[in-house]
């Protein structure tokens, strides 16, 4: 077999055979298929798609490219959540300890932000001392002591996806449903969780801009998980506006701690509790009430154990940006729009995100949103506070926000927070 045969088959709209898929993923992982050949194939897949059989074969081949983790030694069920990424999406931070406090183990391999979306590991790294890289033995030990572990995937997990994702990122081939679904699910299945809840974001700040595309992605991923023996359910949730009020690494940790202390913005609390219920149901745990575990401090206790077990100090003062700038309401009326993509892009330009994988992030940079769509505002009232380490960053952030918010006579429609549930 050779790479050209596989590329030409997909370029001409054909179906790849199981043997072709297995060969190309294995040969690419070993370096026998070159990056330029794999990018041609990824583009052919983006343009011509793959059917369910091909996507399942592609996912399984990526899983087989590396190790598969096994939590069968644990005495309680495992449950995980994956979000397709958004702006202000800090849900993993309160959710993982909350679900642990309710009786499941949460082994979560997370990623870093790229572009306008934030990454869970960048957020947690703003806590002094916290470590993202753990060996498999360390993961097991944190799980046993804290009930939840959030860390980076080791190099042995789905290495084919690691290589392919980096290639897609620079060849305009990220936005393919078969490639996104197989990328996410190969890592989640290899991670060894018994059940999985997918939070598929919809709207300007998400990969999937329309409910139709998000539903297709969700259905594809649920089928992949179910076929692999992982109890999988997906929620479609709103990402037309930022989630909560904090966007940026340390700012989002602060907001998550407020949620764990029984406060925090209502949308973050609602989504955290809903996802926790879904995770517990998927794990077969009934009885514990996540809303109660937030109120009685047991989720906070699990958070403190989880952060401490990974070297972090839950009482440490979080990094703060040196400079702030207030964006005021241009008129009196209703804030009718606050675009998630514009806010994410502005936070990124303030230093909260990175342009290249190797860049550092500023832990203190980001945006605090003071008004959400539907709120009444007065002219001159603060709408947002921008945080950055240098004042020079404010101008480009303001440019990103231009046209991203509107104050008008009446509210426009926003997406419901939870739009659909797919099983
Ligand atoms: N996240 C992933 O892990 N893979 C994708 O392809 C997109 C988002």
C-alpha cells in the first residue's frame, strides 16, 4: 500500500477500506507517510467527508497508535466530561471535584488553549505550584486521594492524533466533523473512562457555529463512544455569549472557586450542576445531589484535595495583571448582544491565550464582564474591565471588541443555555 493510493481514493470521493485506514494511520505515526501527504489526505477528508464506518475505523486506528489507560483497579465508577471549547468555559474546574464529591472518580486529560478559546491546563497553571504533567502512577494516586485528577495527556496516548492535530492546525483542516470527532474520541476512549458527557458548544465562540453542525458532531461522537463501550451522552450548549463573567486564566480560577463556595454566576452554576447530574447518571450513581455538594462545602473540600495533590496551593494569591481598562456602555438601554468570539479574541490579544503552541500565556490577563445580554445598562456604566500586563495591548483588544456588543432599546434572542441532549 502507499499514501498516494489512499489520498487519491478519498480525493475522488471514494470510501477508504479498513486496511487503508489502519495502514495510513500506522505509517504516519511511524513517519513513513510524510506530513505533506497526510495534509493532502486531511484536506480530501474535509472536502469529501467520511461515513460512520470510516470514522469508527479511523478512531480505533488512532487509539491503537498508543497506550490505553485502565482504571479497573478503582473501586468506584469513572466519569469524564469533554467540552469542544469556548470563551469563559471554566466548567471543568468546579465540575471535576463536584462529581468526585458525589462518588465517581474523574480522570480528566485536558488541553491548552489555542486561538480564542481557553485551555483548562493554562487556567489551573495560574495556581502557584500546580503541575499539569503527571505519570500514570501519579494520576492513579491523585485519583485515589482526591477523587478527581485533571492533567495533560502523556506522549503515549493517541500519538497519531497528537501529530495529526498539529498538522491540521496549520493546514486549514481543523473544521471537519469526522476529523474533530475522531480526534476527541480517540483520546477520551484511550483515557479509559467508563462514561463520558460531551459538552458541544454552539455559536460564534465555538467551533460549530450552527445547531445543525453541532448536532451532527455530537451524534457522531456519541456513536463512537457507545460503540467503544463508553456510556456517552452529549449536551448542546450556548456559546453565542461568554460563559459566566470571567474570561482569562486566573480570573476564571477565581470565578470557579466562587462557584465551589456556593456563589458564582448563575449560568456557570446551572451548567456545572446539569453536567454533574449527567455524569453521575452515566456512571450509574444515583442519590447524591450535586447542588447540595456545592452548598455544603464537600465539592470545595474535593477541589482543595485535588489542587494540593498536584502540588498547588489552594490558598495562594492568584496572579493579577498590572494594568486594567474599563469599557463603558455607549448608551442607556438593554445590552442586546455580547459576542463570544469578540470577547474571546480580545482576551487572547490581552495575553490570556497564545498564538503558537510554544508561547507562554499571561495568567492575569483577560476580561471581567459586568453586564450580560438582557441586562439594563446606563450610558457610562462599566460593561467590561480589561486586564493586561502592558497597556499597549488594550488598543488591539478594543479593536476586537468593536461591533462585538450592542446596547439597544430591546433585548435580542440569545440561545438557551442547554439546547439539546443527544444519546
Ligand atoms: N479538540 C480536539 O481534541 N481535536 C479536534 O480536532 C478539535 C478539538
